[in-house]
C-alpha cells in the first residue's frame, strides 16, 4: 500500500506563498502519478495539478496555472506544491493523492493539510 502524508499548510496573508509537501511511503512511489487537490469550505473538491511517475509530466487545471507549481523529488519520495500569490479563495484543505498508472482513479489519499489565506 501507498501512504501519503501532507504537510506545510499554514495561515498566510493574501499575496503570500506556501510550499506544501506530500511524503510517500510503503509502495515505491516513483511509479505513481501524484495529484494535488483542494476543498474549500462548503465547496466540492477540485483538482489542482498532477505529476506522472515515469517522465514527471505535469498537468494543471487551467485556473491554477501560473501561481501553482507541482514538482517531485523521487530520491526523497516527496511531491511538492509551490503556491504563490495566494488569495483568500485559495483557503481550504489540500490533499495529495496517488494513482497507479494502470488505473484511472486516485486510490490513495493523504489526510490533508489546512491552508488559510486572510488579512
């Protein structure tokens, strides 16, 4: 099994930056695609970005491009989400999830880390 643990969430001012981490353990993580998702209070969960295991190709939800950057360090079994120019609407719980290349759904999820952007 693949275990994922997010960290790095905090309360920040609008315009600030955060770098979230997703640490993987258990199954070899470099074979999995890892995605970042978020859920704002009272809203449905939405995808932010994902990065593949083999070639580290990246995908971004259009609305997330420019401010958010996903990367991974396979030697450290960690995927990152750099978030810049944060806005109040970025507030929510942020999750990382793992998807095996043979499956279309994300089967492994972390517990989430909270991000609050407010004045």
